[in-house]
C-alpha cells in the first residue's frame, strides 16, 4: 500500500448532489489512506470530512445553456485559476465529481500535463449528448459508474470504468421509517403529507417554485387537510419565500432548511424537480410527480440531443414511465396538482410502485466507498 502521508487528492463537486457523492467518496479514501488530504471545490458534506474548499460550491451550481452563458466568464476564470494552482501544488490524483461541463475540460488539461484523473459519475451519454464520449476518453484515466450498464458502454469506446453502485443506495435505508421521520419533523403520523422540492439551484427555483406553490394552493383548496413541507437550500430562502407569498400559501407550506431526506421519508407523495433528488425519492419508495421548466432556448437545445423518451432518473432506470413527467409548458400548476392528487387517491398503484423501487434499490446497493477506493488505488498504482 502507498504511504498514507503522501496522498494528496484534488476534487471538484459543482452542486449539492455532487457534494453528497463526494462525501461518501472521501469516507472511502480516508479509510484507505487515513492521513490523506483533499482540496479543490466542494460543499458542506465534503467540508465536514476535512476537505479544503478554495471557492464556494455555489459558484458552479448553474444549469442550462443560457444560464451558463450568463456566468461563463466567472466560471471559466475559476477553472483557469484552479488548474494553475493544481499544477503548481501537485496532487496525486484529480477527481471530478459530476459537473461534466466544468470538470471534463479541467481533467483533460491536467491529464495532458501528467496528472492522473478520475471522473466520478459517467456523464449521461446513454440519455443525451453521446458526443461527449470523445471528451471523456481524453479527460479520464478511469470512470466510476453509478449504474450497472455503464462500464460496458464505456469499454466499447475504449474508456476504463468500473461499477461502484449508487452511493445514495447506501445512505437511504431499504425500508425508510416514515413514522420516525414524521416524529423528527413534528408531523401528525396520520396526516397526508406532500413534499415540494423545486430544486437546489437558483435557476431551478426561479422557474419551478411558483408553479409548485400554485399547485399546492390548488391542492389545498380541494383538500385542506393535506400538509405541505418544502426542504430548501438556506441560500435560496429569499426566493422561496417570495414565490410562497405570491402563491398565497405563506404559512401553509412549512419550510425546512435542508432535511430533504427527512421530508422524503415522511411524505406520502412528492412534487419534485428533475434531477438526482428524483432518485432519492425512488430510493425512499415514494410516489412522485417529476417536473422541469427552464429557459426556452436552453430547453430547445437540450431536447434536440435527448436520446431517450424519459427525463427522470426513476423512469430511465426502470425503462418505463413509472411516474409522470410534466416538462416545460406541460408543467402547469393545474397539471402538477392533478397528478400529485392522483397518487394520494390510488394506494394500490402506490404499493406496486414501491415494490418496483425496492428492486431498483437492491440493484444499486454496493459498498460504494470501498469500491471507489479500490478503483482509485489501481489508477494510482497503474
């Protein structure tokens, strides 16, 4: 085994979902190399494990072509500065966690100068932007894959990869304790609870929060006994409260700082933005309505490159529309409310969905921290 005192890792996680994945990765690295050090760009989960973040993670949490263009100069500047610092203060290995638009170019530049690189989470070349495979091949010595079908796809393109399971499958219990979650959130055990998750990025909240809260207002009008909870990112509270007030639901939706896992464990159904959170909801075995809305130009550009009929991860992984997706113009408050209420009215359908999500959970469950450390050790020694 390599001398633990010599291991220096550089990492970039560009958004909250990547921060969670990176936190588990750091657990595996720390178990393998107890004295290792890690620095770069990360969030609270990484910081709690001793990671040194040189820039706030929020600087990179931008999604959509138009939104990225608005922040391009700042993001490109951060990447240039980070690359220079890493080449000056050499790391044994760079690990890019998701955020492919930022990380792949950075990885390629570092790898071209002799630094070993790993990309954690295969970009969704099977869903859209298949052209990214060339970038991946140039950027990464190895790819850590979270879905079982990905290593074979990458191997066909000459990219070294391994399946490490999905880290969230380790974090979320196979049988979530709804009553304990409700007790922790001081919710009536018998109440019907809907969780509203309009996203973790400012751009998502801008396009979705008002629709979600208007949908909640419609549901509340029809069924006043429903309780609404909304886990939020602390830095987005002002935008959330503004949308809540405009919808007339201020005081009727309980805002939770963080606690998204508690909210998903406690709820009967969730109205949720497309993204990693939808997989979290599936692992909590919760019925959901997936929604997304973004800048029209960004949507048009992304939609043209879409390779599958599904956008939500639960549907992609189940290879079927197991939960509804309401995107762009279809994501009206009326449609969102109706689809969410339908789950509350059909317990047999919910039970069937829970069985399907349990099977999915079992397929994704692996010792991810250890498998990641095994793969990274092989790259270092290779």
